[in-house]
RNA sequence: GCUCCCAUCGUAUAGCCUGGUCUAGUACGCAGGAUUUUCAUUCCUGUAACGCCGGUUCAAAUCCGGCUGGGAGCACCA
C-alpha cells in the first residue's frame, strides 16, 4: 500500500473547526476571527469544518447557531457545510468512509490496535497512577495481544476501541507564536483514535481532515498545544505532511483562569442579544492577544485584514475586560448613523412593550435615539434610557423635583413659569424652546434672588417633571420630542403634586 | 502529581529579537478639573508596572541561568 503524502498545496488554507455541542463561545469566535484574518491577509482560503464526531453531544441546531453568529460578526468562509467546496463534505459525520480507509491502513500496518479494556478498569488505573504521582497514561495492556485473541474477541463482539501506538520519542515542532516546542512522547500513552471503524475520535479525525483538506496552517487555542504531539505522530504514521501550527493565547476570566461561565457570558449570542455591535466585538477580541505595534486601537474588519500579522500575536493569556468592550461598544454606537441605530434599537423597544403602533412617529423615534445615544453602552440600554418618552403618565417622585435648597412653593413657581413660557411658543422646535426657557431661567433667578448663572432652579424641576428621572437628556430635547401638548400636560401633572 | 506554556501599570498592550534614545509610551479603568440644569458625550490633568535572585556587560525591561508565581493539558470530549 503506497499512499504518498500530498504536499501542502503551497496556498494558505486555514480552518475553524468547532464542535456543535453548544452555542458559539467568544473564545471560539476569536479563533475564527484570527483564522479569517490570516487567510485574508495571505490571500488564502478559510474553511469552516464542523467537528461533530461526538454523536451524543452534537446537535444540528448548534451548527446552525455557529454559522449564524459567525456571519453576524462579519466573518466569511470560502468552504463550509453551508456552501460546500472542493474538499467537502465539511461535517465529520459525513466523512466516515474517509476515516475508515485510514483507520484500516493503520490497523493493517499494526500502527494501531484493538483494545478491549473496560472503562472502569481504565479509570481505576488512572486513579492509581495519579495517587502515585505519575502522569496518567495507558499501560499498553492490549498492545501486544495475539492476532488470534483479537479476532476471537472481535468475533465475540467484546466491546473495544482502536488505539494508536505512540512512538517513544521526543517530538519537536515549531509554533508560529511560541517558537520551538518540545514534548516527550514517552509520557503520552497510546491514544484512542476511534470507537470502531465507523466512529473516529477527535485526534484522528482532525489529522485526517487537515490533510485531506490541505490545511496549511492550524491556528487554534492554546488548550490544544498538548494535543499537538499526538497529532503529529498520527500524521507521521499516515505519511502526511505536517501543517504549520500557531497556538493562540487563551481568553481569561478576571482571576486569570480560562474564560468560563461564572464571571459573565461566554456565548457570543449573549453579547449579540444584549446589544453589543459586531464591530465592537471584533475590535475588542482582536486586541485581546494582538496589537498592530502602533497606537491605533480602533479597527474595522477590513482595516484588520490589511494590518493583521500573526507574528504580533501575544504569548500570554488575556483577561476579558468587559469595561473595555463597553467603551468600544459605546464608541461604535455613537459612530452609527441615526437611521441604522434606530433600526437596531427597535427590537429592544418592541420587546419591552414600548413600541406600540402609532404611538410615536419614525421621526420622533429617531430623535429619541439621537438624544439617548451618548448614554448607551449597549443597544438594550435604550429601553431604560428612553422609556419615559413612551409613557402616558409618569409616576413622579416628588422629592426628585427639588433642586438645591428650593422649597415646594418655589418649585411650583418654577413649573408654573415653564408652563407659561412653553404655552406661548408658537413654533414648537428645539431652538425656540431652548431660547424661551433660557431667557426664562435668567428672569426667574433675578426675580427670586438665586445665583444668576445657575439655570438649575428652573430647568431641573422642569427636566424631572418631563422625564421622571434623575438623569436624562435636557428638558429642551425632551420637550421637543414630546410635543407641546404632552409637555404641558406633564408639567401640570407635576404641579399637582406640590 | 506529571508534561507543556507564560510573566511590563488594576486590565489590554508598546518597548525585548537588533542591550544605551525608557526619568518605560498608549488605551480602558480610576481620581480630579473644564464645559453643563442632571447624567452622558467632548476636552484637560493626574494615578499606576519592568515578579525575585544571580550572571554577562562600561551599560539590562531588553541577553543567560535559577527561583517564584500564574495558566493549560493529562477521557471511549473536542
């Protein structure tokens, strides 16, 4: 049997290979992003491959979710389960025949063997080894079973798995990010590469697929670093070329452990749903473990494609710092044009029951978003920030109306004055509102003997009367959006409290 | 426990390869200030780091060694 290894095609081909056992993780998203950028930068191809060999945990809906979220981020692949490609299929469960062929080859060459040890047995040995302080590894019990015994066991349908014989030698490889890395394969123990001929396991399937799909660079998370020597050994046994490896630093919790559910969300969809923008997430994730070496920190995906270089990827893990994500997201929110931002906010308003048909016009809605956007960190913030615009009647806290040392009667006078000024406005626009009120504030302060420059005596009670909130946009903006009738009504409702 | 990886302000990082220009830069955060009726935005100022010990050298954040600390992996998961 003479199967000569295909040479790596020369062209850059990378892959992102998630297993569909749950929603797309932010760590996975970043891995996908780096692969995508690397491919784009080098004129290569980016492959999406679904590693669903774990039949118990893999679900079609997660494959769909992964695809949906990656697309939302703006990451595109050249080959994948949804679009096909020259090296398909791109789901491992559809590639059983390919794996089988190689599995038989390994078995035939005695580079792999059937193992009949039970799981309980194995677990007990593992415990024993751990307690003795040695590295747990398979003891090779079934490695030298006679051909007859194996055939007899197989004929009796004894449960079995297929193990790969690990060669006892040192494995050295060069990692694009970490440099030379060396492992001693003697510590490894023979790995299980398949449950049976039709059920390959991770280590085996990746190696075969990376070869069959002519992957040139394997860019993945650092958690895979210890897996690499095993995979290299399998490649060698099969006569495959060795791809170039690059192990990305991990994303960390605040306590510096591997990012996990606990300190916050880990599913990309969670960030998506709570109103983070894809451009913010991309910008944020890429800067976790990479930087351009310049002081530029704001990057669009297309700028990233130009400036990305894998050599500048960091070795140490990076803490996922939500403050920075919030800053970036706020920045991108402020950058968005108002039509688009309004569209993006609508689902949140609708979900909160605020967007009832006919209640506000499109124009009003855009104004609401416009005056709220400097306060938004996430799209979902729009609800809390703007709910009072939609309310029919405000539930006012009387104490909030008070500014400085003002007494109830003075607040009442202030609101009465506002009522008067606003009632007299003919053309209801923000300019007239502001001009009228500003003049009124000066007048009011002089009359009452308040510090002349402090417009709060008039404006604070007004703003609270209109918004019901401690913090809000200016009363001018609110009044403009509310319209004359509603504005006056709210002022009068507030006066009744005093 | 074993193997491997890693180590600059609270966080992300620049600088390290090619020692001097580093009294260590930037951003977020935080503190203070300006603008402002409030909050936010914007602008200004400030805050704070080369883990430790030894070696090489005229000179070390930068090179070498050790230590310490942190992380990941050790499945019939991926």
